[in-house]
């Protein structure tokens, strides 16, 4: 049941990314280009996602335990560290350069274009290096 739930959530997430335009690198780059061809439409997508997440999160945390797990797995670290800031900056820089981030990259994998495949391979390589370095 857990795997089926994960599959359904993944498909729903991918469809949402596609419908919203988040899988289109040009649309994302235009959203980030506040001095040029700025396209604010993704702000509405993110705002809508934030509202839905906040509501569902609030409801979910009132439950004794998740439906398909023994307990909630919430982060316990509340400190802003140098690694967090550096990782966030690298993520933002990569997102701005490529116009795509990990979720949409995997959703775009079905398109099988060289640029998406290069991005996914490079992203996984980078994550592997960080994991090996235990950063």
C-alpha cells in the first residue's frame, strides 16, 4: 500500500509540474529574470502550493500517526548553518542557470532530451560526491 501511495503521489506531482509550467525551463528562467522577460505566473503556482501544503500540514499534524507509517519523520534541526546556506545558494544558482530543479528534472526524464539527461546525470553525480564526502 505504501508503494502504491508513493506512485500515485509521484504521478500527481509530475502532472502538477507539467500543468503548471514548472517543467518548462524557459518559463522558469523568465520567472527568475526580474529585470528582463519577467513572467510572474509561477508565483501563483508556488503560492497555491504553499497554501495547500500549509493547510494539509496543519491537519496532518493533528493525527496521532501517519496513515502509512509508524511515526512522523520531521526534521529536528532548527539551526541555520553554513552548509544549509551554501547548499541553498548552490541550488538557487543551479536552478537559475538551468531553469530546472530536481523534481521537474525527473518528471522531464520521459521527454528524453539530451539536455535533461545531462542535467539528471550531473545532478546525481553531484549528490553522489556530497554523499561520499559526508558533507
